[in-house]
C-alpha cells in the first residue's frame, strides 16, 4: 500500500476513485434531499389542506344553520384562496364549497330523512396566487370532505309546545302522572307541580332526556328533587324555536288536494285507502214555536225516559234550519315517501298505514279511530331493536288542531230508510296513535283557536231530544206567531248526522233551538224551570243522546296510547274534571265566549269524576333519525337551526365538482 501511494500512477487511480465516490455520494445526497423535500412538500400540503378542509366544511355548516331553508337548491360559495409562504416554500390553496339538498327517497320502502350535504374540495399549487392553477404546478394532494346534515323536525321532540298554557290561557303543569322519555322543549315557562303518581318518582314528573325552554323552570308550590325530575338536566333561556303556522314543506313538496266539499274521510288499509267526501247542506227552514218543560215523564226516541214533558208556548218561536251531510266515495291516497295536504276542508283520518307518509290538513284534522302501522302489531313498540319496523312512518299535521273524535256517522254502512247514518263511538275506549302529530294553528291572539291536540265534546250534557214540533210558517199568512189565523202543521225534525257547530246558521240571536227557555231565560212563561243539564241542540256531536248514552260514551274514555310525538301551539286538554268552573255559564250557552251551561255537565247525576283520556305517551325513537316526509322542520328564532348530524367525513375527491 505504501509503495502504491508513493507511486504517481497509483495515486492518480485512487484520486479518480475518490472523486467518483464523491460525485456519486453528492448525487445520492441530492436525490435524498430532493425526495425529502418532495415528501415534506406533500406532507405539508396534506396537513395544510386538511386544516383548510375542516375550516371550509364548518363554514358551510355555519352558513346552513344561519340561512336554514331560505335558499332552495344548490348553494355555491365563492371560491376562497389563501397563500402560505416561508423562507423556503411558497404554496397557494384554492377552496371550493357548496351546499347540496338531499331528496327524500323511499328505496326499499325505507324512508330517508331530508337534509343537506356540505361539500368542500381543497387544491394546492406551488408558487404564489398569481397566475393559473396549471396541472404542472398543481399539488398531487387534493382533499375532499362532506358534512351530512339531517334537518331536525318537530317529530324528534317527544313533546313540544309553543305556549305552555291551556286554551283558557291558564298554566298547565307537568306533575306526577307525566313521564317524558325523550327530548322536550317549550318556547315558554315550564311549570312543575307536586301531585299524581308514577312508578319512577312518586308525585313528581320525570324527564328522562334533556329539557329545554326559552323561558324558565317554575314550581307551582315548592321546588322538588331536581336530579330525580330532570334525569339529563335542563336548559333555560334556550333558543326560541319557530313554530310556523303553515306547513310550508308539505305545501311545497307534497300533493295539494282541494276537494269541493267540507269533509274528507280517509280510512287507510295498508297500501290502499278508502275515502269519502262529505258535503254539508242547509235544507228547509221551519219556524217552530217554543216548547217548555212540564212535570210529566217523556220518552226519547231510543226509549230513554226523560223527567221532562213539553208544553206549547205560542208566544215565541225560533227558526230551525235542517242541516244534513251527504257522503260520496272519493279518491285520495298518499304513496310511500310522500305527503298529502287536504286544503280548504276538514280531514277525518284512521286506519293502518304502510310506508312513510304524511297526512296534513288546512282545517281541523280529526282522528276517527286508531292510527296504526302495517308492520307493527297494535300495542307493540315500533322501535323494538329485535322487531324494528323499518318502513312505516306516519306524520299527522294540521294547520289548526288535531282532535280525537267523539262520534261520527257510519259512512260505510250507509244511511237508513230515513236518510240517517248509524252512529259510531269509535274512541269511547283506548285509542292507539303511532304517529308524529303537529298542530300548527295560530289563533292570532285568541287562545281558543290556537292549535292543540285534544278531544272532542269535553263539556257533555244530556241532549235536547229530537221531537215532533209544530210549524207556524204559512206562506199565505206570513210567519207572525201572534197571527190568530196561523195554521199549525205537525212536522218531524230529525237529528242531523253532522258533527260540528254549524247549528249557529239559521238561528235567531235570542233563540237556542227547538227546545229552549223563553228568550234564553232560565224559566218559561209558565214559571217552569228550564233543566240545566240539557244541552244546546246539536252541541252534542251525535245529537240527540239520552243520559244513558252520555254516561257510557262521554265520560272516561280510556287512554291515549301514543308511540310517537306531539307538537302543538298550546297544551290541549286530554282530560278534564266534570266540575268545570272555568268555562261556566249559569243560564245561557255562551259559545262565542267559550262558556257552557251548568256546572256539572251531567246535571245532578255525574256518572264519572271527569271526561277524556289518560295519557300513556311513549316516544318512537326512530323519529330521532328518520322523520315523516316533509314534516315541519325546526328553526331557531334569531339563532342557528339545529341538525342531528354534524360530523365530518373525508372521502375520495370526485372527478367533477
């Protein structure tokens, strides 16, 4: 080795080898450095674009929460650009974001919730923002993500009220008979009362999920065990939820039907429906003399003995308009994944429903029977994990009120020989409701016309009987009851088959029907006391009903067994005491003032302590993620609209965006 080093040719060879090694090492080091730089550049782009992507997605979310449904269709944001530079690197990033609505579908008979997608794509390039984003300069890293927004609807609340008070404008309390399983919200104060009883907290109510109120939690007497009452806590002064009095989503995207009638009766039978159209007609007008009670016993049309006889008072008369409802078959259906709005008349609804569907009405919506699901046995929960009903979802929406009907004509059976329909009491016992219900009505300051979920005929009285009266109308002599030449003609006034308050048409202001006290007073001209327990003619929806029928059907009517949710403008009554001291009128029927004759609706023989239904309300947890088609959605007054899903999902960038 020493000789080689001292040898000139050997030294040159070694020098060349060393030089080659140095060059190769330099090239290798440069390659490694280039690879490190490229890797660092890509990693830098990954980190930076990820941050920008999160920022863009949540920017889109904030915008969507702010504008709600004010903008329809696809909303494209202006492209946002940002430049990031250092002493060794300069990068530019281009950010594109848009909000895309999701359509309701019903693939495989499984409902899909409406909502929106926030979509963002981030691209980068080498160099400053000036110039174009060419493929030669564009980073190989592209980041794309989505936020899937499921717009909350009022179906997701077990209980919602815009005003936590009754139609009498008095506070309504949650007490020991109330067990609320899922989310509850009120736009007004929530009042807690000690009383009643439940299996979880004795005389205090129980809320197993979050309670929120735009107002405050108040106590009727003294404060109770807060932790036992509010198991998941409560929030006061929360955002006020907008309770729109019109079903805008249903009107915009559902089928709008405007019948040429007054009532649409729908009975669903799974995939098919049976429907009838009711048209109210006003017939002839009879001029009837007053009839006042006597002491003898009189027998009603159904054989019931009445403790009143009738004597003729020829000094006064009333006008009696014959009112009738004619029914014809009608065609209406609600295919799965859709909604139907009955506009301009009432909707009467019952039956078993298949698929996801929403039934709505611009007027009062009456439940003439149970609302069931084809895929769930009556009484079973539809959200049982072991027997989950994945296809049937029912929404019931009224732009006025939702009412459990007391009685109705048997339209399917048809009229008898006298043109009268047999009478049904479909809800005299339990009623099952598998649905999300929403009563939107706004009474414009009159609480009696605010939307409620309630029951029909809550101040029952024994009916004034239908009877043979005397007509004093004679075209030749006129209708003056004092005319000595008036001819009395015996006419029959049958009870109408109409359920409603149309009796006000055709009556003189001082008259109260074919049987009434003289000029509305409590006694007739002969000094006979007018029986306080008789109702105003037609006040009973199935007029006339004797005391035996009233006692059987109009008192305690079973329970409302709900698998679903209730949203309403005010808290509707579902049970009342038969001692009604609020809507009390001593001698007159004051319908305009919502006052009703007498203290006890049954007179001196009240058969039950009250009337109406017990509550057995269970929430259908499926409504937390899937709502009926076009069901009214939740928005916050001067705040951000809530959504059920807000998590980011990073995905493979689409080819076209």
